[in-house]
C-alpha cells in the first residue's frame, strides 16, 4: 500500500503515543517485577536511582548523535533499543531467572535509549510539519495532549494489565509498544532536509549556543526552575498532604486533575491561540503563579485540586510553545544538541529540587515547604514575563506572519 504525506502526522502521533505508553508502562511494571522476583522494596528504588545517571548522560550524548546520525534514524534506533532492553527482561527471566544484576543492567540499558528517542522525535516536528502541511503549533499542541493523556491513563492502564495478565506478558506488551513506535517512524513519509553546516561541530555546540543566546538561556532557566519545583510537589508535598488526610484516593484524583488540565491546555493552545503565542505564554505563567498559591494553602482537596488544574493548564500551554520556539529559532544543524542539552539538564534538576525540599522540611513543616514552592512559582513566572528579549524571541514568527497578513 502506498503512503503519502497524509499519513505522516498520524504515523508520528502513533509513534509518540505508543512510546509514551511504553515508558509509562515500564515505570509501573519494572518495580512490580522487582518486588515480585526479589521481595525487596529497596531494590526497586536502587534500580530507578542507578538508571537516572546514565539517562542524563545519554540525553546529552544523544543530542549530538541526533545531529550526526539523523533524527529519524536515531529515533528508530532508540526505540528498537528500548524494545530489546524491555524484551530482555522476559528473555532473561525465561532463560536464567532475573536477579539484582539483570534488573540493574537492563534498567540502565533501557534508560540509555529512552531519552534520546524522545528527543529525536521532538526534533522531527519541523520535518513532520513540512511534509504534512500541518502548522507546527498544531502538531506541538497534539503532542502535548498525548503527553497529558499518557500521564493520566498510562499508569492506570499498565496497572490494570498487571491485574489481568502475568507480569511477563505485560513486559512483552511494553516492548511491543517501543517496536511499534520504531516501525511508525521508519515508514513515515518525510520531506528531505539538508541542514546547513554549522561552524561549531563539537558535542558542546548546543550548550555553547545556549550560553551565547540570552533568550535561549532564559528559556533554559525557566524550564529548569519548573522542573525543580514540580519534582517536590508531586513526590513530597502532595503525597504527604493526602497521607495526613488519610485520603490516598484523593491524591490520585488530584494528579488526574493535573493531567486533564495539561490536555485541555494543549488543546486550547492549538485551537485558540493561533498567532498569539506571547498571549498564551503570559496566560500560562499567570496560571502557574495562581496554582502555586492555591496549592500552598493545603486546604483539604478542592483548593489543592483547583491549583493542580491551573498548573496543568499552564503546562499544557507552555510545553508546545517552548518546543515550537526552539524548533523555529535553533539552527537545524544544532537542534538535536540543543534539545539534548535541555533534556539532560532537566533530568539533573529533578533530584536537585528533591534535595532542596528535604533541606526545607528538615527545619520547617509541610505548609512552609508548600509556600516555598509557591514563592518559587511566583518568581519563575515573573522572570518569564520580564526576561530581556524573551517576548520578541517567542513572538518573532507570529509577528512576521502578521506583517504578511492583509490589512482589514
């Protein structure tokens, strides 16, 4: 069967969705399998911690490989690698039985492929837009909706599969998701691109560009600050709050509220903020500031849930904007290295945020910690609105389009 450019966007979204579900699934299945085979809860945490370091290194090195090997090829290779590392759990279990060594080795191997694959698909946005004829903002919006859906439904679906199927069967399903993502990208029609060579060909070219560009550096600061704040919120403040209320079910509803907000925010960006990127940016940061204050009250369920909806809406608006702006503004030849640098530093920022929150809670109560996060959101949002040159950088393409629109 012949394929044409009309299949490009559906195949790209299929690859994104299946890969996201595979990542969400293995995040549930791997700890479950560790507990099932060893009975050691601490080992599950060790596997996750040990995998985090190579994942950050792989994100940085993967960006360089994306620019050198090619973004489509890197996406396919990374998803194949992810599929093999996950399938390895089932194969090793059948052959010799899984133990501590195999859990760590295969966990690290999978981590080496996951982030470069995600980064490679992100750098494909411009090619997908050029081939399909769908505006870049609309594609980024659809991608953001899939991220929200994976956060909402991915873990729940993986958990349900574990209740109706043997854990090894769920491992095979997870591996099949990565394999399907690789196949979808491999057969996806894509307009050929010939990036102009850049004078800086080093692995640090992306970092060098970020350091020289004030708007790119500002976007990185905002992104890292957000990650530093979100980690303690999701991993410490909310679980502790709902544990104190003896209401673990409400924690799940609150996280679902965030996921729904993300999906709605991404949809709103794609359909209501066309040509108004700066307006979407301002709205998102105001929502983030409001969410921090609402959550910091730690007043039962409703105010906290409302804060998480606001945070999700803000995230749903900001993620597509950042992706589109980086895609438009970063030279094609350096796009993989810039995206890879952002991803690597974001992965480092998460444990930094958790460590800072631990230090705060060592000398104060949970409510004080929540207000520290709220202050962080207010400062980050304020900086996002006043950072020098950022408004022109974010709105440059829409301003250019406005110049070519007929008056009246």
